[in-house]
C-alpha cells in the first residue's frame, strides 16, 4: 500500500514538474517579446511571429484567434475544437507585395463558412512590410478566414486617405482592408515564401505548396491572458456597422466645417471677378456674372454647358475650352478632333448627371451666364474620388457657362 502511495506521489510530482516546465517553456520561448498577444505561424518554410493588435482591432483579432484555436463562435459544429488554419496553404503569393492564406480550399474563394464586418482604426495602416491584414472580396462585409502579410507598403489597401479621412469602402474598385497585426519575427520567412516559384493564369499560385503547419497563440502578460476571443467577437462584432457609420458621420461633419473656411477663402481670392455672390446652405459657393436678358431654361430643356474644372491649387482637371487647355499646357489634338473641346448637352433639372455641387450651381443660371463655383468634396466626387485623377475628399472649383439651349 505504501509503495502504491509513494508511486502515486512521484507520478503527481513528475506531472506537476512537467506541466511547470511546459508552461515555462511556452513563456520563455520568446523571452525578448514584450507583453502582448502573438501568433506563431509555423510553415513549411519556417516560422513567423506576429504581434496581434487586440486593443485597437479586438474583433478582427478575436476572429483570427478563434479560428486558430478552433473556438470561434461562428464555426460550424464539425469544425469546432479543431485548429482551423493548421494544414492550409498560402494559395496566393506575389513577390514584393504580399502572401495570402486562410482558404481551406486553396482556391482563393473558400472561407470558414461565415463573414463579418470590417473593423478599422486610423492608426493601423499598411505602411510597411510584415503587416497582417484581412483579405476580402470588396465592400465592408466580406471578411472571413483569409488574411495576407505585406512585403511592402500597400497604401491602396488602407481604409483611410492620407489626410485621415475614411474612404468610400463600399464603392466599386475601392480597397479597404482591416489591419490587425504585424510580424515581429520571421520577415525572412515571409520573403522566402513570396519568392517561391509560381504558376497559374495570374502567376500567383506556388508550384510547390507552402503549408501552414500550425498557428499557436501566445499570451504574454495579464492583459493578453485576459483577452477572451469568443466574448470579444460575440459582443463587439454586431456593433461594427454602427461604429463605421459613426466614423463616416464624424468625417462628414469635419468636412463641412472645413468647407466653411475654404468657401470664404475661395470667395476672397476671387473677389475681382465681381458678380453676384451666393453661399448655399449645402456648402456650395458661387460668383455669378449674369448675362443681360438671359433666357431661363425650362426643366425639359437640354442646355449646352461649357466648363473647366480645377483643383484648389489652380491645376486643371478638365475643360471644354481648347484655349484653356492650351494655356494650361493640357491641349490634346486627338481629343480636339474627337469633339472634347465643345459644350456638352445636359438636362436642366435635378436629374442632371452631374456632381451635386455643379448641378446646384448650374440650375441657378440662365443662358449666357458665367460662374465660378466652389464645390466641397462631399458635393463633388466624395470620399471615393475619381481615380486615378481625383483623390478622395478633394475640393474643386469650376468655371461654368451656359452657352445655349440644344434645339
């Protein structure tokens, strides 16, 4: 009996020592890392370690951690309890750009069976190599399991413009990706993956699979250990759409405040034009030089419009005047031959296919009138801009003339 007790005692001591050693090994594996939440990404090319921004992007980090540990609340029952990423390949590799993985089908179209809303923080950008970010198929609600790691800055993928204003992420062709971490170890591994031989129609598919053997989540420090991925995703993900709308609303309010000052500066700078000044409650401002006995168009009329569009620094965006194009060194003979330098017809009512600020100004004009018009960004091309020439949130001014009515 005593021998049994002694044996059991030794077994328990050995187990405790083993558990303690394992715990210490986990803590001391990367002793140089500061407190935080990390993902050790072990691949067939080597191991990378990413710091996860669980305070600034808690939902996106919770999604990644939940998938890596098989605890994600949105996983199907047959996937729960299984590390989702283990065994998945990097299916898309582009040297000097990024590596992308997280698709269980390896095709680029697979997912974990659910989607969630984008989570953005203006301090988190694709500003350097090693940034960990969510892949998506456009818009705000197409995040899932796929992620990528940059090998170079990726400004186009930021959700914010250079001035800090948020982009129109729902617009076609606009890329907005949610950053949620960065590599702190293994940039050489990332580079080796991005340099593998590729094939396929787009030359982005590795010839030999690069496999994620295992993703291990490392928690260092009290705060990181207290981070509950399941709770964070369950409670905070439903709040993301409203959070995004609140961000947009704040940006619009700031844009309108900025426009008030810009409009006053515009009117002051153009005081020599004379004419009638109109400051609209919308934010549009114009200096109108009225023609004598100018005919007022009917709402069913197609008016002939001449105009020039300028950036606020005076650079020309486009014009219907050949002499203006020549003066600004922007004249194009082929465009002239194609009829670019002549007035265009436009319906004289609210259905006119023009940016809102231009349309509002035009509808205040008669035939023969000329006006210089300030159009704030939100009445122009908006947050999405008009790539590639007009960045998002760009104020413009226009010289407008109604030269006649189309017969």
